[in-house]
């Protein structure tokens, strides 16, 4: 384990400028009436009142490791999987682990910060919080950032179904937002992930985070959802955030409740993949980067 | 194995994580989760994937010597 050392002055300065202590206080007191995400359930996470995501005040991590997958420019990345999610995507590849809000080890911010510091010292370029939905844990991410004693290269892989208040808490702490813009309509979001007001929330939040750090917008192509999901997502980005990095994810596999599903229980066909790539090209999206696993 | 299958294989690698491997419709071998030991194998299986050289280079940035 890395011994705690004095941070470099310039890094320490950045941490102080972010006023982490004040943010942590706001984040933790906000858990008494949770509006971290756009479910806005109002549950008291401090006393164990049941929230739709099942989360309390503590965070758990069910997996942590070095990764060479997905966004090439962020590699090597050290991934921290935080348990619990506000969505129930029928095709979730992490579903068995991430939906359990107490899966894995309880996060001790000091211990995790030391582990992440060690990873950085060994050459890790990016610390990536993933889940589940890591944005449900702003208090924990801030605690870890504070305990690190230096500014860390944090990326958030998020569904972005979060409130502006949560985005404000993480502003400046998160350097890279990797956003999964999953559905092109509220109807698909409701039927596939069980959430309301999806499109409006996503478009508002994407505009916010586009001003705050590096933004990579991903869309996982789902079988049978090219016209209802990829097309409106890609067209909105082309019209509203044309400079944003866009990644078409082609590696869909039916997982969790999609296995055996009439529409989602297959991979995308070669013709769907070709049509999707042609659509992205025709819209002139900034899609040169590569995110798929290989 | 058919080229349009959703079937996948899971393997547990040395560091304890489970990696999912499957054949994509276009013939690529996709890995869900790629650890340093698997990058060279992935390169052999996907000679046209231009990202794998950069992934291998990223793996070389990690020092095993530091605590």
C-alpha cells in the first residue's frame, strides 16, 4: 500500500480551490432527502429508508482492476465499480452485481484513495468510477478525492440520469464524463429501463457537462432499436453538441432480462451494424475515437 | 460456432476477474473486459483492429516494480 505522502504544491492548490470539505458536507446532508438522481425519491439514505436504488449512506465496491478496454485515450485505466443503480436496463451486462447496493466491500475513502494513488504511481492514466451508477455516490467520490491529497484524473462512466445539484458537486473533481446516452425516446427508456422523463433529463445534463470537462458520448446499438434510439440520439448530438466525441458501441450482447427476449435476445446483425455506421457518418458526428472492447 | 450467435464464453483470468469472449457477426472476437495479459491474444485474433496496438502500448505504461 502506498504510504501517505505530502502532495505536490500545485496539486494541493487545485484540491483546495475545489473546496471539497464544503461539498462533502452538502453531499452528505443531502442524503437525508435524496435528490441525487432524477428519480428524486426523497428517501432518507442516512437512516436506511428504502430508496428505489436501495442505497444507503455507505458505498460498496464489487470490483476494482486495471483495464485496457473501451476508450483508448483513457488507458491504462483503473476501474472502480460502485454497487447500486437507478436504472434497470433489461440488457445490463453488470446486472447481477451492480443492482445489489451492498455487493462487495464497503468503501473506506482513505484506503481506496491510497489504492488509487498507488495505481497512479504505477502508471495508471485514469481513475474511472463505474457501476452500477457511480453518480449515486457523490459523497463517496468527494471523500476519496479529499483523502487522496492530490488532484486525481477521475473519469465518470455514467448514465447521467442525475440532478443538476449532483453535477455541481462533482464539477471540477470529474475531469472526463463518459456518458451512455442509451435511448432515443422516453417510451424506450420507460419500457427498457423503467424510468421517466429520460430524453429531457439527458439533453439538459449533456449540455451542462459539455462545458465542464472532456465529454465522450456513447450509444450502445441495440438490435431493433436503430430508428427509435440510435437515430434520434445521433441527430440530437449532431444538432446540439456537434463537437462532442461520439462513440457507437457495437458490442451488444443480450444479458440479464434480455436473454430470451423476443426483440433484445440477439446480437445486432451485420446489416444493422453497417446501417448504423452509415448513419453516424452521414450526420458528420465526431466519431473518430474508439470505445469498443477490442 | 455460427457467426451470428449471441453465445459467449466466460473465462476467469489470473487476477480473478471474469472475462467474456464472443464472436461478433462481422467475425471479430470481442472481449468484454481486457486485462493486460489478454491484449496480445486479442491482437492475434483481431489483426485488423487498429486499437489493439495502442492498448498494448498502454499496458506497457504500467510498472510492476513500484509497490
